[in-house]
C-alpha cells in the first residue's frame, strides 16, 4: 500500500512539474491504507481550439462527480464559464482515463461579423477539472466549491487573429446594410449611479391606494454592490420629495413614501402624513423591531413642501421646507436601521395597504449612499408652479361663487345702472334716496376679473333658475354652456372662442372641463400648443378622480406623447384607479348614464346601418318574433332593452318582462332573470324564487348558474364549503367568474378544506380569468404584475397597463359618452359629436380616435387635427384595421394635393377597405357580495356572479 501511495503522489508531482499551472490537490477520506481520490490532466490543449481533446486521469475513493470546465475573463466579467461537461463515477481501485472534447461557442472562436454578432474579447482563459464526492450534499457543485481540482492556462487569440465564421445562409440585402451601419459602433459600459430620480414628472394623488410602484435593482458593479450590501445594516441614504397638499389625511395615516418587503411587511423607511397634519416616520431596526417618531409641525395646504429625510446608521434627520424656511427634526433610534432597498418595492403615494395623500407629488430623488447636500430644486417656471397658481386662483373663484350665491339667496339688489356689477362707493353717494345698498364681500376688481363667471351667475339668478344655485348644478351648466359658446360652426368649419367659462367649470369640480382644457392646450385646437398648461389641467383632472381624466393621464404616460415622459409605472398608477372604478361601475350598468361601449365607426356605412333605433325595421322585426314566442328573440330583446344596446333606450321594466317570458325556455335567460330577482333590479326582490331558478338553470346546463349558486351559498347562506364546490365546477367548465371567485377564496383563506392563503394559486386563476375578459380579475392580476412581489412572477408593468386599459375601455360612463357622441352625429350636431369624441379619444380609445379623425376631416378645426388622431389610433396596443386604412387614405390625399400644386394632372384612386366589425355582444348581468378582509392590511374583495 505504501508503494501504491508513492506511485500516486509521484504521478501528481510529475503532472505539476510538466504542466506548470496545474494546482492538484488530494483529499484523504479514510485511513492511510485506503484509496485516495485524485484528479489530473493526462493531456490538455495549450490554446483555445474547438474540438480539442482533454484527457483527465482520476481515481475516486467513493462515488464522485467530476467535471471539465473552460473559464474565461473579459474586461467586464471574470470567471465566465463557456464550457462545462460533468459525469459521475463509482469507487475505483485504479486510475481511470476520460476523454472530453471541448465544444466552444462561436463568440470565443471567431471574429465579429454578420453571422457572429456577439463576441467575447477574452483576456485570459483556463481549462479546469474538478472532483467532488456525491455524499457531500452538494447537488450543483462548481469548481470553486470543490476541494480537489486542477487548472491549466490557455492561450487566447486576440479578436484580430481569429478566423471568420463560415456562413450558414445568405443574409438579405437589408440585413447586410444594417450590419455595415452598426458593426463599428462602440458600446459603452452602462453608467451606474447611486442617485435615482424616482419621479421627474408631477404625479396626481387622489388620496386612494393607487400610487407608483418602484423597484430598485442591485448594482452591476461589484464594488458598488459590495458597498450597498454593507450599508444594509449601517445605512447612509437620503430621500428628497416635493409634495403639495390639497386636503388633510382622511385616515389615521396616508402614504407619502413607504417600503414593503418581499413578505408584504413594512420595511424601512416609511414617510407618512398623519390625520393631524404632521409627518410620521417609521423604520425597522436591525433587531427586527419597528420604531417610529412624528414631527410637531402641521403641514400647510396649497403650498409646495420639500421633505429631506437623511438616514445615518441609527439616526434620522428630517428637513421640512416651505416658503423658504427650513425646519429640522432629529431622532435617534435604539439600534441601527435596517435598509435593504432591493428587497420588495417602494410606493409613492397610496399602496395596496395604505391610502395616499390628496394632492400632488413633485420631483423625488433617492441617494442610495446618502449625501450631505440635496440637489432637488423647484424651478420657478415649472408645471409645479403653474399647478399652484391655478389652485390659488380656483380657491378665489370658489370663494367668489359662494359669496355670490349667499347674496343671491338673501335677495340683495344689484346696481340699477349696470346689472353686471354692484354700485361703487362714490356712485352710491349720488344714488336715489332709499336705494338698497349691496352688502357683498367681493371687490370691484374681483367683479371685473371674474366678469365671465359673474355674468353667468347673474343671468342664472335673473332667469330664476333655482336649480343653478348649487355648485354641482352650476359646474354642469357652465360646462354645457362653455362647450356651446366655445365652438362655433361656420360653413362646416369649427372656430374657437374664449375658454374662460370652461376654466371656471374646472375650478368648481367638473373635470370633464379639465380634460377638455388639457386637450385644447395639448392639441392646439383653436390655440397654439401649450404643453405646460395642458399638463396642468391633465393633473387637475386626474387629481379630481375623474375616470376619463385618469385614463387620459395613464394613456399619455404609457405612450410617452404630448410631453409626458414614457413611464409605465406612472401609467399603471392612473389606470389602476380607473380600472377599480370600472369594476365598481359594472355592478350598476342598468343606470341611465352607463352603456356598454359599442364599436361604430363613422367612416363605415355598415356600422352606421347596424345602429338600431326603436323605430327601425330591425327592432320591430325582433319584437315581432319575440311576441310570437321565439325564446332567443325574447332574450335578445330583453338584453337590448336592459343595457341599451344598438342605440335602443334603456327600459328596465319591459326588459324584465321579456326576460321572464324567455326564462322558462332558455337556461341562460333563466340565469339572468334569477340574478335580477335576487338583486331586485327592475323587479320586486324575491330571493327564494331566484335561488330556485338558479338551481334549475344549473341543472339545464348553464355554467354561469353554477357560479351563481356558489355566490349564493357563499354570500347569502355563508356556506363556504359548497360555495367552493360550485366555483370549482364553474371554473373547470370555463367560467371566468368561477375562476375569479375561486381566486378570492385562495386569497382570503376562508375555504374550510384549505384554510391557508395561497396567492400563487389565486394569481394564476386571476390571470386565466383576465384572458377571458374578466374585469375584476384583470385588476387583481395587474397588481401582481406591476409590483413583481409574488415569488415566480417578475415585474411586467407594460402587461399590467395593457390589461387595465382594456378594462377601462369597457367602462359604462365612457360608453355613455360614445353613445351621446354617435347620437349627436346622427342628428347632425357635429359640434357636440366632435367634442365628445375628442374627449374619449384623449383617453386612448381607438374607436373614438378614428371617429375624431373623421370629424377633423369634415370640420377642419386645425391643420394637423386629422393626423394627430389617426396617428394615435395606430399607436395603440391593438389598433383596429380601419385606423391604418384611414391614415393611408389621408397620406395619399395629401400626396395628391402636393402633386397638383407641382403641376401634375392625374388621379389617385383610393378605396378604403371595409373590415368586418362586430358590435359588442350581450351585456351580462352581475351581482356582487363582499367577502371578509384577507388580513388587517388588505382591503376586502368581492365575489361576482358574472363578468361585467
């Protein structure tokens, strides 16, 4: 045995001398009399050559795993494995020899050309063989983990000396041209900075849980990443944020900036606004406990305030600045603060577990390694200052209006000289004896400044329109009159007048007026383009929580147009709010001001022909068949009257009659009628009969009825076991409502058979239901995609935005506006149709954009109006075929005009293709009930009977 050992070590020693760079190691696994594990090169190449052979001689004292690797290093990265081959071996009493051919990637073998675009400029390389024992517990070992390994350096060929890769196919001419244009481009290392601009563009915050989610990634540079990891338990970081408050916090705490870790638990740092108006800061210390402190200063309203939070190990310094005055607060925690900014996500404003402030966010900067001096100024002529100026002016307008209404209520007389203004002091000295003197609080200058508002209010009082004496009625009447007087049609051409009354309507809270003002300034309709004013009114409309204004802001950020930066996280913030509103509105689709959006293109005569009216032949024929007992016609007529489809006015009472008549013959109609009985919509509530019809419809094969039974058992009977059973049956049969409701049970953990929460299973169910068009499921799935907080689900803000945009575009109020626009167009009121289509077009709705472009061609309000909305319709995520047809037609028309100007006489004949467009299908009826909250941090969800 001693002789055998000397031979073994003699071999290893010899290999070490011959190969120079080899570093063989041995491990004794037992007594000196047992076999040792040994590995070494019998032969290995000197240069990097594809197909060269490596001969490995080895011996295993017990079952082992062996591998051969080729590792190279570049200027950017070290220890890059470009080849690895593994195998296993049992216990051996003698040496074994393994031949391993090296199969190397083209990036290390050849020059850069059109067939080999990505190359590695390796500075050095190494071939390595290593051995590890299988009973050591490591499953995916590497050379660094092994204690028994051997190396040999390889000679690397420089890029200039490498051969060209043989062509495998003939590239196209365009590919060769693109390659020649880009092959000499110098790629630079990505710049990494510890200073992050979290927000550059203002953000409107409605005081609800719909903020901007930001995730921070580890540094690529090893030194920076090492510094960051060291700072997790000894942090030195700074956050600087501008905020503008319009209201006090309506909850105990409202989020300004908060951090949620991967376990959905609050992490450092949380900056919150308390209901008392002061700031509260919470952090987690290294011991795992949460500590907090609050300031003693109440923040003012309608002022830009800068918050600078310096985190220095266990100390927090907070600087609060407004009107040029800084106030500093210092707090020392008991232990060092724990801050890992790559764990979880940060939220600006309201998040899933906390509402946000009511107001605006300005620029926000994050210094990951801290700073002594914050560079985050508020520019004097910025959009932020314009937002402040507009709100200050709106505050004066509101006070002026309240004072006038109070005076009007008290019936104070106005001047006999001019009923537009009150008598001035010097005029009253000359007045008749006995004249009643005005006692209003506004000044002469205010009356002149707000003359448009004053004249409107005066005319309302003179006409004795008592309904106008409320702010809500006033702003609606102002918007209607403003639209009527702002646009004038002369010879089929729109001209624009003053927008003063529209601005007053916006100030008083009509945010359709805000959206229209934003549209006018951004598109240049009747005015020169003023993006700053457009941004101001866009923010005001979004802050007012108007569904259309929220969609507008989300659409602009999603596309990065009209001066809005492309920011999908900000787009998600606005769309998530609008999406939640759409889900809530879907339970009230029977209301008069909600209609399912119908896709009728003005440029398509077939679409216009299919628009049914109560007086049309199509409607009368359907009614004729229904009266003669045709179940399908009865159901279609009931659905048409219930939801107001195809231009038919809603008539819930008659709809219920047709539903009842068809319910006895058709399981789908029976299901819908049973839900209406349970909810008491259009008919007296009868829960017992509704439940009986549900069971009968399910027995007749209605999948929706299975879901309805689950809803009834879960909400009405509180029988969750049977509810889950019915939901599972419905989901397995393809019911999107069943999938959604089953997902709710996975989130809430109230399923008796599976009481634990399972977010992963819930997400998959939400995702499947969203693909089938379920609105509430889309909202839930979009949250997980936007945050990327669920294990196995990466952040995908773009996908989340697309899902929510589809939900928002099915909103009943948007459908109502589209319906009104179509009716106005059919009645010849193109001015009204133009305004409403443009408002809908600015939300990103492709249908409205195409129709707005069509009316731009007819009315010619500005030189580029038609181009603008044709381009918008094409840039949508899923453009309609007519959008490209219309844009091509417009291009050819302009080309023809230019050719005529140049003296060409000929003809360009363009026939617009008419693609088949289907009107929206039947609107299904919905029902909802609230489940218990999933946890103390999460809001309740809703079970749904059927998709909205």
